[in-house]
C-alpha cells in the first residue's frame, strides 16, 4: 500500500463506468467504421431487445503525431441524424480528460478531433438509435 498509481486507478474507474453504463461495450456487436494510416475507429451497438437496452459506443484511436479530424459513419451502427453521441473519455500522450462533449449526428456522421497519440470513447443511448 502507498505506492498505487492513483491516476491510473481513477482512469480505470472512469472506463469501467462507461462499460457499465453502455452494455454494448460488454456484449454488443462490433463494426469497423474507419481506418487509415495511423488511425482506426470502431463501433459497438445493441438493440433494445438485449439486456440493458439499446445503446451504442464508438472508440477511435490516433497513433499519429498530429491532431486528427475524423468523420465517422455512425449510421453504420444505427445512429440517427439529430441524435447525440457523448464523448465520455479522451486520452492523450500524458493523460486523459473525462469531460463530456456532445457530438450531433449529421448526414449519418459525427466529426471528432483526436489528439496525437490519443483516443476518444463516445456513447449514445436508446434515443440515438
């Protein structure tokens, strides 16, 4: 005791909470949404008939050295125009930000900015599907 990495423990709590609130991250279907040189984005989704109800989630990772602006085709995981996906987590090389930022689906896409050597996690509830 006394040598724990408290920041890492807190980060794990945040990530566990996201997984708990959005059952698609536990047992939903998986769909690749975008990939290219230095980035990947995938979605998890499940219908209302599954335990925990309808929800969706998106994870996007940028391994590059510059900020990346990415249009993600969330229509492929059932997100509707006008729906909101909420950024629950953003990681970057030296840490993370658990502040929530809303992204509205427009023409089947959301546009996000991902920091260098970073990632984002977004969730949408049953009103997004």
